[in-house]
């Protein structure tokens, strides 16, 4: 009996010693940060995860990976960091902090954060056949470069103001605002990504009224809430184009009055003692002048509202200048043709009427044995 008792005590002691020295196979869960981690571009980010209940994880396999298990960001196995199996772009950019690994608490640090580091990371623990993981999301943020404003030369459509800024991530909110802080609908907005996947933003605004001469270009990073803004105040002298076209129409009206109305008035004076079934030369001159001004005004309005290319197109300024030149050329051509036609009309009518004189007729009245001369004008249509 004593021998059996000693054997049982010895067996129990050995089993207790084995339990104390053997790795624990107790089931566990892995916990990490529930919220996303904000990582500044070019900085560093720390990804921590913890075993629950706390236990020694020194003998376990600890793996950090992105989308594929077989492509680890960092691998710790058999008490060693296995850098040879990690993704190439993370080599020499990670550090596995295991100061508290006996309590199941580990941290992975990633240095020189880039846009490619944005996304989800799996923290994976394996102990024998049992494994568990948690997922942590990293959001990379970058505030762009200084805002640049470009004011294009004024044209018949207005003043085109272009705002651009690069080096943003993620894509920022970008808009125009007036002096009261209200949003102004942009004429065009575009973006692109460079080789580092950073966003380059461009927004344009076509100002047609001098009331909008104070505008602000506003950008905001949706992750950090950081804002960048630049304002510009345009002089009212940069909005001369309505006045410019009024001056053009006034000049054309003056030319029409000089070269059309004056000949018509002169012809009217020469023909006022005669009679004619044709329209008064002044009425004809007014009709020609009004018709010419109407055609010119419609042409200017049509060319002003014609959109061949959007304001975001690099050729917008060139196209607008072409429209300006064509408008002036067509207006001058209309004036020139009108003057030629009017000159020919009044010249022909004046020459024709000059050939017509006032004739005298002699009517002999013979009913009363008398003879009497009667003179009267004879009007011949011209």
C-alpha cells in the first residue's frame, strides 16, 4: 500500500511539473483597437493586439498580414522574427515590440508610412491547432501642398479662376466659397493621382459678374478635418466686357448713322418737292440701321453663349479668344456689307430721281372759243 501511495504521489508530482513547464494550450481570444488608427503620411503607426485572458505568447506563432495569409507584413515564429518571409515593401520598415509578450500583449510598428499602407491588418495568433485573430484598420492621411491660384486674362465669357493643390490623401473636399461663406457651384472640377497615389486637385470658376469678385478656394481633409484655404479679391476693372461690347455697338451705331442715315436724309431733302410712291428715304435708312443692329446684337449674344469646349479644357482660353476675334470680324463685315448695299441703293435712287423733271403741259380748252395755257407738274415714279 505504501508503495502504491508513493507511486501515485510521484505520478501526480510529475504531472504537475509537466503542466508548469509545458506551453499552455488554453483557448483565447485576440483583441485590438476597435476604431481605425490614423497614420500620418511619412510617419509611423503602432498596431497593438492582446490575448484574452492574458497568457504567455512567446511560443506561439504571431503573424501580421494584409489580404493574404501567405504574405505577412511581419512574422514571429518559434521565438524568432522571420524577416525572409515578409512582403518586400515592408522589409526594414517594421519593428515587432514584444516587451509584454509574456502577458500576450504585442505591438507592430510600421515606419515611413505610405499611401499603400492604408487598409486593414490582421493580427493572427496560433497555438498548436488553435488560432484566433483580430482586424485593425489603418487610415493614412496627408495634407496637401500650398494652394495655388491662377487668374486667366478676361474674355467675353468672364474671368476664369483656377485653384490647384497636390499631395492630398484621401481625396479632399474642394469647393469655392463667396465672401459670406456660401458655396459657389464650380465651373469644372478634376483630380488625378501621382506615382505615390496622392491626389492632385484642380477646380475652376468662371466669374461673369463683378459681384463675385471676392472668392475663396477651400480644401478639407475628410479624415483629419484639417483645412486649407486661399482667398482672392479681383478688381472691378477686370470685368469690362459688358461695357466693352456696349461701346462696340455704340461705335457701330455711329457708323451706321453716318454712312446710312446721312445719305438717306440728304436724298429726302432732294426729293421732298416731288411725289413718289416709294418709301421715304429716311424710313428706309432707319429700317436698314435697325436691321443691321439687330443682326449684330444677335450675333454677339450667340457667340457670347456659345460653348465649344468646357472651362476645364486647356484650350478654353484659346477657343474664347477665337470667338472674340470672330465676333469682331463678323460685326465689321456686316457693317461693311450694309454700308455698300446702302450706298448703292441711295446712289441709284438719287441718280434715277435726278433724271425726272417737272414738265409743263399746255392744255387748250376750246369749248368757249378761248385758248388758255395751264401749267401743272407731272410726277414720274422713280
